[in-house]
C-alpha cells in the first residue's frame, strides 16, 4: 500500500473513531488522545490530519452524514415508500441499546453543539438532521400522503423524542414500544387519490 493510501486509511480511521467517541462521551469530555486511542494511532498523528477538535467534530458530522446516505441508499432499494419508512423505523429500533446508553448520534451532538458560543458546528449538525427530514418528506410525497413535510416532521420528531427518552431513562423498551407505535401509524396513513 502506498503512502497516500495509508494516509487516507488513517484519516478514515480517525474520522470513524471521532464519530464513535464523540457520540459516547460528548464533545467537551472527549480529548484528541481519546480519539487517537480509539483509532489506534499515535496522538501526534491526529494533529497531522486535524488541527483542532472542531475539525474532528466536523469530520464526525461528515461521518454521520455518510452513514445516513448509506442507510437511505439501502432503503431506497425497497419497493415502496411505506416499506422504506417502516424499515427506517426498524433501523432506529434496532439501535435501541446504543440509544439507551448514548442517545441519537446526530441529535445529541446537535444539542451539545448548540450550547457552544461560536454557533457554527451546531448548524452543520442541523444540516444532517435536515437531510433526513428532506429524504423522509420525499418518501411521504412519493407515497401520496397529504402534507408530506408535516408527516416527515412528525416522524423525525417522534424518533428524536423516543431516542432522548430511551437515553434519559436508560430504557431500550421505550424505543421498542414507540417504534411499534410508529409502524402502526405508518400503516394507518391514507394516500390522496
């Protein structure tokens, strides 16, 4: 493997590690050394790729965006918008143990970043959530459900709420119960003729 490929691979490991550690520990509690350790690289190497913690946060947000894009691309292979939305809810529910320990990766990061004075990274976290909202609204629109943007907002707000409660109460059953309720809600929706 040439040096450029090794450097790219190391940067990728650092980015993935940043996404995991920031989700688990939060921005304020995470050090560059924590991320280096998780990625299996010397701490000095982190500075070669990322000059500041904010650059690592930005990289973690890019990782969340890439994960979302992979998930929606996979869901887009399903036959109908209803199937796609139900599979999205099932994917959320499958992460109930992680949600109980750490909450929603992007949602918790967005809330934490909103508390900071600079106000730039929180907008980037919001953009990832906006991307999910837009994809979801597109599914409702294709399905023919009236008020697709409102339905998308309801679905994503329900996810963020159940994720927050699952985390706050450390109870994965909340995610299971609320996920089942969302699946019933999706099955009950009527399309416009």
